[in-house]
């Protein structure tokens, strides 16, 4: 029986980060992954979707180049080549992850791992002994129990990523991050897109005002949004299309589309690896309870990433993995969820960190809101002809930065500036003393301050 100081189940962002960190700390590590290293994020999530979206953004840029006094003729795209490039990017990064793990002496075991108890993991015919166990099993697509769902063909995000033929029309159930990113991609390539969302606004959890502005922008481009609308049935229509039955305040009806994309959300993977053998404390919703070191109610057993049920974001998982390994290695560290950035890679991007107006209202906490058009940034104006955007800062009564939200490119790249201010509990005057380079889009925060 092989013995290791750390055993990790799951090779996604949480798992491979923990494995590399533990190996670097000199600990003996075994990592179990049943599919491909990198998990959903690297193989069929974050990276491949952003690769496709960048191709769409480049195509959009070429089509509208005349706004920048550049002439481009016969603009087109090759979807099979876009998909092939996505696969090349994924392969390159997966190999990079494997190389880093190998360099830090991580034992990689391919196969389905099963927890025997807190100190033993079985994979195939072998049993591995460990001092510490990290569960990083990730999440899976949630398919809602809609009437007729088993009788119609539909896409998950995985299918949409590998599709090499454009449909004429696409219905998307769910207006969250995944739904909106695919709506952006297919809309850019000329597909008629309909987004059906059960609540009254897209991108739940993001700043509601900015989400509404983004929705209005895409509505102008031809995307149809059906908010506060519940999908009640699915059926195959004439010609093999999918008929989506719905009900809302206006009554009942249906949408017919050539393809259907399910993107109502994801749920943590809790079955299939022996979790029931550990008897861990759980929340009412079934998530695993962890402390500030990511340790569960069973000493020596840690949970990182989507299995905590907290944010289901790769960057959260990475930080949680670092905290867990530091605790195992005896280094002082603790997890903070004060400043977890959220980003939607549409065009334009939308990003936020910290509290929103809505979250503070629910908590009964008073705040002050400062809003500023992105046009106050010279760099933004230079690079976004005819495009509007908005920056919003949320401040406490004593001017401590509680949150920041941006609609406009490159929101994903500048939101970290605000995240640092939120995490460090900077007051407006303290953050304003930082020198911002000019001209940059990030200066919008200083202008708002």
C-alpha cells in the first residue's frame, strides 16, 4: 500500500493547485482524476469558452473596423477552425498543468477514486493511504426536471463548445453567466438567440443595474429576452426543431428553435466517490461545512472548490486550495470571501467584486453609491468608439470601499484593482492616493473616487 501525506480527489483548479502547492512544500502527494487534468474549467468551461468568445470578439472588431478608420473587406469566419483552435489551446494548457505537477513530484493516478475512510482512498484494485485528504470534485451541469426534457435533443455547454455547424436559431434556458456568454458568441456569429430566464433580470448575483444595461445592449443586437418566464414543457416540433413551452404574467406560449441550450446552473458533485463514508457535517442545502482553513468537521479532511457550494468559480477554488495546503503545512493562512470577483466575458464585459446595492439592502446595511460613465476614462473613449459603459462604487458610511462594478471592456482585467481595495478595507481617500498610470481604463476608479 502506497502512503502519502496528501491525497487529492479531483484534478480541476482546486485539485491541481493544491497538488502543486503541496509538492512545492515538500509534501508527498497523490492526485486522482478520472477524466482530464484541468477539470471542467480548463477542458470544457473557462478556457474554451473564452477562446471562442475571443474569436467572436475579433470578428466583431473586423466587421466594425470602419469606426476606427480601418477598411476591412470580405469579413468572415470558419467555425470548424474556431473550434480546432479552442482544442489546441486546451491541449497546450492541460500539458502545462501536467508538467507543473510532474516537476513537483506529484503522483498522478488516472481513474475513479473512492473514499474508504479519511485515511484511505481506493482507485481500481489499489488502496492508497494518506495523512490528509482533500476533496476537490467540482460541479456538474444541472438539468431541471422540465416535462418532456427526456424526449428532446438539447445542448449542454459541452455540446455547444464542440458544435461545428451554426444553427439558424438557438433558445437558451437560463440567463446566467454561461447562458449570456453563449448568447454573446452565437449572436456575434449571426444566430437568432432567445434567452429565457425565470427571474426578473439576467445575471443573478451581479449588479442589477449593470446587468440591465448589458441586456439592453444585446437586445439592440437582436437577442430576444424573456424574463420572469418559467419553462414548463419541451417537445420536438415540426422539422426536428425544439418547442419550448413557457408561462409568465402574460399567459402561456411557446418558442421554437433549431437548437436548445440548457444553462440553468451547476451543482456540486457529491456522489460517486464515497463521500457518504465520511459522515461530514453539511448545511441544510447539502454543502459541506468547512472552517476558515477549508477543513471539514473531520480533522485532516479538507474540501475545496465547488463542493463547498459557495461560489463555483475557478479562482475561488484556487485560493481555497492554497489555504488548505498552507494549513496542512503549518503555515498561517485563512480564507476570505470578502472580495471574490465575478466576471461575464460578453462583449462588453461586465465584472463586479464585493457587495452590490442589492446585497446590502438585504442585509440592512446603509451605503453610498457613486456612478460614473466609462467615458471619463480617456483610454476607454479611444478604444470604444460609440460604446457606453458604467463604473459603480459602493461605499460604507465611513467611505470604506464595499464593492465595485464595471460594464465595459476590459472590466475583467481592471476589477482586481477594486478587489484589492475591498479586501484591504481601504477607504476612498486611501485608495485615491494610489498613483494610476495614464491613460488606462483602470483610471475610471480614480475618477469615481
